[in-house]
């Protein structure tokens, strides 16, 4: 029995076939962002805001592209999550004079909303895709990350940079693993 026999061609399968690469690119971008943040922890808050903003815009754009390439309004969660990511990135870049506390709240709330949306998407397509638990785990990681940021908004810039870097590397790694597994599943 092949993957195609076990999972007849569905809208979700078509979506994953077309967009596994977007998930892979999101994961690679997150890992690179995390590594750069670890490599240069002395970067200023302004630089962090610009790097975060660029990452959030790119991540949001990949989600929006994936939603449209999926070809269905069914993926409105991806579209909404992508739009929120782009908006968070634009805010971080457009107003670099924001204080660290405001940046922490933007990143924290964006992570929580995005994590919840990823969990909802995984639950919604759990019968149609294998390894949906990786998307749930990535969503839970984002929610926990956001809650930690909101619980301690006054933490120092270095701690914030390292926390963001750690989240980005782990989240990106999970997205890369999921993308590779989905690609292999589709080829099977």
C-alpha cells in the first residue's frame, strides 16, 4: 500500500505537495535568524528589530504564498497567520524607536497567535497528513515562547536575543524536519 492509496488525493495533500518547500524555507530562515542572533549577541536593539522585522515579513510572506498556492479558502488560517507576521515585521521596521518592552509584547503576542493557528491547522488536517504532531509541537513551542516573553517583559536585551535565537533554531529545525518528511511521504 502506497501513501497515495492510504491518503487519496485531497485538497490538503495537493496543498502539501505544492507547498512543502515553503515550510522548508521558513525553517531554514528561522534557523539562520537564530544562528545570527547567537553569533552576534551584542547587536543593538535597533538591529534586532530590523532583523526580526525582516524575518517576520519573510516568514509571513511564505505563509501567504503557501495559502494561495494551496488553492483554497480553507487555508485562511495560513493567510491570517502570514498577514499577522508581515504586519508584526512592518511594525518592527517602521518604528525602530519602539522600546524593548513594546517589542517584547509584539513578538510575544505574535508568537502566541501564530502558535495557536498552527495547532488549529494541524488538528484540522490531522487525518489527511502524516506527522501532524510536528506542526502541533512547533505551535506549542511558539505559544510557550510567547507566554514566557509576556511573563517577563523587563528581561535584558541579551537574554531576549538569546531566547529569540533559541526559539528560532528549535522552531526552524522542527519545520525543516516536517518539510522533509512531507516531501518523502509524497514521493512514496
